[in-house]
């Protein structure tokens, strides 16, 4: 049994297209996991036919995805966590259905496209997420952040799963609108969260459960030229320049994101 869980808050611009990309004959359950949206997100989801579950965070563990896994996942075999700005293609749906049949694997990394202004970036740093997991084999990273985080959902934590992992070849589409105030505000909040996490990591010296990519990221963020390192790495080493102006724009805003993390980190250290 496949369940798709879409964590949302104020996603009325995205939720309908996200649900339509899933369709009604792909997953046995489609859950929209809301955080008291103030717009029409919940109404759209219910009218479409999704199951609506509301999440009220009390400021403590668990956050949103772990809360679902601990309290509402009974009967689910496989769970795909999908964001509202992500879209399933026919090819990725076929592959997911095939991969979760009779497998001993407990999770799958999935690659994502970056879509800017309705154009898919073919180059730049690749995006992969461990978003398809077998129920009962683990939870997202648990971070003691009760005193400093206002984000009710896991940000860049990965699931820590028992067993072997696989990888889906086809990509989920990730729509990026870098020009909206919502995108900028969201990523500033993410940057502050990552800065505080980096501070806690350095204080405790605990890198044990991190992926290789996470270990590299959190070690490089402390360096003064992390933004330039990301930008030139993306457009030259990963050939983002071949995506034209969109590739350059995306590499630039991501480099600014890493600069923001370092700036916030330095504030905390003082």
C-alpha cells in the first residue's frame, strides 16, 4: 500500500496542480497534512478528495513528518513525502510502483528537476531526497531544537532508516519561483535554522548520522567564500552555465542562501 503525504501551509497556489499530478489511481491514500492554513489550501484539498489532517505543533518533538509517522501511518506500507511545489510525472509513478513491489529495500533516494519560469534546468548541482520510505524502518533526524526553532516541519533532515536504500532513476519535478516574497522569506527562515544547527553541531562535534553530502555542506559553510564556491561550482563544474540565464539566476540565489547561513552563524557565535 502506497500513501502520499503532502505537508502544507498556505499552498493554495500549488496544491491543486500537485494533487492532479498524482491522480486518483496511483496511491491508495493521499494525505494533505496541513498546519492551520489561512488560505483555501484545506478547501481545495478536501474538494479534490484528499484526506485532510491538521497538525498543531506544540514546539517540541515530533515535528510534522515524524508526527505523521508516529501517529497516523498505521496500515501504510510505503510513504512518499511530496511537497506542494513538486509534481509527479507518469514515468516516475511507473517506476515507484515497480520499485516498491517485493523489495527488501527500506527507502529510495529520488532525483528532482529544478523548474524555473516553466523551464527545466538540465545542469547545476543535482537535487536528491530520501522521500520514499518503508513504514516502520525509521524516522527523520530528531534534533533538540525546542528553544530556538519556529519551523513546525523538518527542514533539511533526512530519514534515518534501518536496512538498505535504493535509488529511483526518473525525476520528480520541483517548481521554483525565486522571485516571490514567500520564497525569499521561507529561505531566510531556513538559513537561520541551518545556522543554529551548524552551531549546535560544532559545539557537540556530532556528525555521525549525517549523510556524506550533509557532512561536506556543514563543514564548508564556515568558510568565508562558501557563496562563491557554490556559485562557480554550480555554473562551471556542474555546467549550470549551459542553462543560460535561469541557470545563473538559480546558482546565484542558492549562493546567497549559503551566504545567509554563514552570516547568521557568525551572529550566533558572537
